[in-house]
């Protein structure tokens, strides 16, 4: 198995196509690469590094069933702790991806409880593409507000220097867009989306606490979904995976906008040197105790879920 480290900013290949659009997952990978993530090709997929020195596969909708030996080699050679990927053949965590395929879509497609919220948003906000300057000036406030509500913290969205790098990466990629809901010049909510090979991926969504009574998220989800489904070049929208951390209300929220949860298993394969340690009771018992004292800590919940997934992940029997 060849492990290829990719530089998606190289000149276009001889066939004239942009280098970052040569294979499924490449547009997403370029966005992550510009944010400082390492990108490789191995095990018949594209992978990018995530915090915690893990690898995650792209594109999100592609189910994988790699050979364990090839995964182990990839993890060893990249000096990471493990890899996470969606599969319908491996055992692992029960998970899924939220998808809405091409269909007729209007306000009647939305759940009855969400329709008045969308209309309230229409009365208060205007949806347009945000500029890089607007994102740098206001986006950090929305990020911190959202993460505080969710009980989590991601430095890429909370630290100014890292956030500005992310914004610059988004506006350097023609496939990435940043629709946002505004009240005048005030940004109330934004999304970061990426188009690729007939799919629109909704990657991130943040909003300002003070504006939530007027439902900017509902308006933004509805408008982005409606516009995407009217685009003949798109076949489906992805609204992300089931998260590893608890996010109450998100599941119902997405279903009420017409999205369907397509089930799969989230498989996690650890580096052979760390697997015995991380899967041992020595690690699980103190983590379980800390979770009892800090039940709202999303970082601890995520670690606990990753360890559970690593312990349950198995390749299909041959």
C-alpha cells in the first residue's frame, strides 16, 4: 500500500484539471490543508489530521472497509494515534450522516413547528454571503457564543490567530462559501459550506446568543438548503455526522428540515503501541470517575466515546 502525502496547492496536472479536484474528497482536503492539516492518500481514501493526532477520512459520505494491516501501516508511517472512518461493514460506534437528496423543497417541506421560526427569521434577517472582513471582525464572537452554549472549546474557532487562518483558507477555496444571516451589518449566524462532486457539505454553523430569539439558524438552514436543492449540479446535501459529543436538539433540528439520518458505524483503529494502554481498565476507570464529577465536559465525553469506539471496532469476518 502506498501512502502519499499530498500538496493540493501544486500546479494543475497535465490534463488541465485543478490539482485539488482530482479525486473525491480533494476540495474538502484542500480547505483543511490550508488550515494547517496534513493530507494523505492511503487505504483507498483521502485522510486529514484532526486534533489529538488522529486521521479522519474524506469525503464524509464514502463508506470504507480497509484492511486492518493497511490501516496500521498508515497510522505508523504518519505517526498518528489512530484513524476514524465511516463503514457499513466494520463494527464500531453506532453513527450516521445527515443527508438530503435532490427533491422539491419549500417552506412546506419544513416541519410545522419550524415554519413560523423560519418566517420570523425572514422578518428579521437577510441572508447573503459574508466577506472575509466580516468573518474576521464578527465571526469570533459567534464562535465563542456557540461553543459556550455547547460546553466545548476548539482553539481554531476561539483563538484569533487560528480563526483568521481558517477564514483565509475558506476564502482561498473557490468551492467554499460562507452564507450568513445579517440584521443590518450585524452578523447573527453563519455557515461554512463546501461544494464537491455533486455534494454540498455543511461543515460549520455558528450563531450569536442574543439573536437566537429571532431564529437566524432556522432561516440560514432553510435558505441554504432551498438554494442547494434548486441547483441542478448538486445531487445531495450533507449536514455532518452524528457528533461524538452530546449535542441535544441537533438531531431533531436537522430532521425537521427534511434531512435523513443515514446510519453507519464509526470505526476507530488505534496505533498498536497505544491500543493496549487506551483500551485497558487503567485508562477507563479514572476517565469514568472524572465524567461523574464533570458530566457536562464535552472533551471528556468525546475521549470516553473514542475509547468506547476503539474497543468495539472490528473488521468484517472473512
